[in-house]
């Protein structure tokens, strides 16, 4: 028998019950909240249940038979739990490695992830908060008022969430999960509903100081790209501590291991190595072996990530509402990102410190060579500073490049957000097959960028492509910085929204269903696009931004209107296409700034 099946340790929890039994677990104790199916923690070890090592605790197996694992960490690094809450869990946060070592003398922090096994209709968990700093988080905790600032996220069966150390979170009643994590039992409880332990009549310990120290504040929201590896394997996360794959077995498959894997059956029946396993089983697949799998089953498989760091770039999309900090692969794929609310009423330093935290997390697993920032203009690119971006009033004229460069010790480049999006679309999106690409974003404002042979043409003053201020008419609303008759004052989302409002309509999409309004919009935008064609004659014009969500309403009409406004030999010669990278264009382009 090559596989090593494990028998769980059952853990009492205040919020536990006996419903873990529905996942095939068996126990007599009451109020069991967690089944630790792969644990080498001394306070609750899983034990080998069959085969030559039967009866050996996992930690002992690791210490005495290292050849089965193929890794050299001095302490077994992973922990797998099945959790079935019969009540809400505490509002909590976990430390990262550094804090776990300094505050607790523990080898590992507690980065964890959840595969949702079951959730009620409309089920939600708590993931993140809206407090703007550690101080406001702590004040709310002290005032007993933390619940009002917590973010709830809908979940349903089969969802997967990575919960980086530092994320304020809580599982809720009836949302059951398979939890894969670093081998740690350090939870900092921030709030526990004032509940008491029935056995002692006392409340459980809270750890407000350690918890506040460990928390992201402002909250950093983590998202990772899911990667299909082959017809039955999907990578759900790969982080510095572990990777998790979902294997969907529908016929015979073969796999081989370099280092060990832990496989948990979450649905169906898996046949492996001459035995069958149902939901609830966790198996150790030793290092350097091959296995035949069969049956019909869904399995979550984890192992330890390789320590080699890939080269990658970081793109930052600093918008008026949100800021995204992302790792982008050399092929232009957004690998993972942290997102936070931009808080332009606070010091710029607050944002820069959160960027530093995110970049340092990424540096644990990537060799970061460059950081690019895409931000709304107007910008002073030479000084690496904001000029007067309307959505960032408090930061006008502040430099961002130089302080960020000092904070990160990495080269940093700043560019206008529309230019960055243009670069991304030209390299990896709708313009990737041609030489000259003009990108126009029709959004809250109107911006644009010109890319020639994959190089951004910024212009002598960094203002090439600023087509929002291009005069297309002699009339129109006045604006503090734009020309009367500027394209943006007529055809932007803001302009359409304003016209919709005066007509008693709710949004610009509804406005564009009105024939007269639609004709006006199309003629204005077509005039702008024809002017672009006559200026740079690009291979393609790519249109992006929120207003293109209503493109089906006006697309054919727009093509005809552009054709009517250009020289006869240019009619129909410049394809108008929609952007392909959507909301990711800015952050991807930022990563590729020179
Ligand atoms: O502090 P309580 O409410 O018991 O919750 C503690 C539990 O929280 C979950 O989110 C996970 O991190 C578990 O590994 C942990 O054991």
C-alpha cells in the first residue's frame, strides 16, 4: 500500500455540534467543530489509520520517515481541517510567519484557505472590514461596535477563498468548509459576541492588541487567478506556503508526486491503490511515487510550493474608488492581487504603506523587478507626481514615484491610466496583432492612449492621447478644466448621466435607448474618432470604459458615422473594436511600463 490514510483528531469548539458526521466522520463527544484530518500539531495529531505505519502520529511519521515527504522544513508545514459551524465563529485574524515567530515563538503563521463544502441559501461569511486604519479598528473593538464595519461576502458550495494572514474574517453558522492552512493554531479573537463557555460559564479570551497588530487596516482584499492545469486538475491557489488543486476524477487518471501531497475527498468515491475512499477521507501520497486514480470524485489536493522565485512585475491601478496591486506574469496574466479602497481624504502615506505590505507579501514568492502605477491624470510624469486629478483632491501636486521607490527599494514608473490600458490592450488584448493601436476609454471621463510597435507614445509633455479635451463642437456645457465643445463634455459617462438626469432617467444606458439622444452621442463620439484617424491613422481603434457596456445599442451606427467623417479611401479601413482586458487593462499595462 503506497497511500497513507489518516484518521482525524476531533476538536471541541463552543460553536460545534455533531453535524461533521454527515461528512463521514464518527465521534461520541459533543460540540465537535473541527475534524483535523492532517495535523502534526501536538495538541491534536492525526494518526495513520492503515498500512505499515498504522498507529503512527503524523508528526512522528514526518520526523522519522522524511523520505516519504521529500521536503526539508524542520516542522511539518501543513494542517487540514473540516469545519462545520453550528453557530457563528469569533471575528478573528491570524498572524503571518514574522508575527507568529515574534509574538508566539511559533514556527508558522496561519495563512489559510477554504473550500466551501456546504452553505445555506443566501449564506455569507465575513471577509474584511471598512475601518480606515488600525486606530479606528481598535476604537470600534473597544466600543463593542465592530460588527457594523465588517464586510459580508456571499458564498455557495464549491467556492474557494484564500484568507491571507492579516484578513479580518469569520465563518458563520452552517457554512461548512474544508480548511487547508499552514500548521498553526494561533487565532487572535477580536470579538466573540459576549458568549460564554457552557462548561466554565466564562467568556473566551480575546486578543484585541495582537489582533489589531496582525490585521490589515485598511483591509486588503485578495484575489487569485484560477488556473486550469489539465483536463482534470485546476489550481486554486499557489502561495509561498502551499498550493491547492481541485481534481475532478471521472475516469482512470495517473499522477506522480515529486514532494508529498495531501488529498481530501470532498465528493463522490475515489479509487486509489486498490482501496475506495468517500467524502471525509484525507490521504497522504508519499513523495516520488506514481498512483492510478479511478472512480467519480472531487478531491482537493495540497502540497508545499517550490521555493524558486519566478520573475514578475507589479502593476498598481490607483483609481478614485479602488486601488489594485497585482502581480502580472511575463505573458501579461494577472496572477494575484490585493485590492483596497482608495481613501483620498487620508495622507498619501497610508496608501503607500498598504502598497508596501502587499508588495512585500508578493516578494515572498516572486522576484519583483519593477513596479508601475497607472493613475488618473493630469499627472506630472517627469516629477512622478499628481497634478490635479479631480478624484484625488487631497493629493494634488504630491509626488508618488520617489517616496514609493524609497519605500520599496524598486524602480517605480508612473503613467496615466488610459495610457497604461492602451499599452495592455496593444500588447495582450484587442490590438496584439497589429502595430499601431489607439485606445479610447469612454468612462466617467474620456481618455486615450497611442501605442506604436508596443511602445507607448506619451508625447513631449506626457499628454499624447488626451482626447477628452479635443474640441468636437462649438457649443456645450462649461467645465472647470475642459474646453467648451470638448468630446468629454458631450460623450462621457458623466455627460450622459447628466443628460439622463435632466430627462428624469436613471442612467446613461436608458438615455441611449432614446433615438435622438443616441444619434447625438454617436455623432459626437464619431467626430472624435474620425479626428483620431486623420491624426495618427492607426491600424485599429479600441474602445473601452463603462459606456461601452451599452455598445450593442449603438455599435453599427457608430461605425457608419465614423466612415462618413473620414476621407473616402479611409472609409471602413480602421476597425473599431471593443477592449478585451476590461477592468484589468490598467493594472496589466501598469506592470509593463518601461
Ligand atoms: O476562535 P473560534 O471562534 O473558535 O474560531 C477558530 C477557528 O477559526 C477558523 O476561521 C479557522 O481559522 C480555524 O482554524 C480556527 O480554529
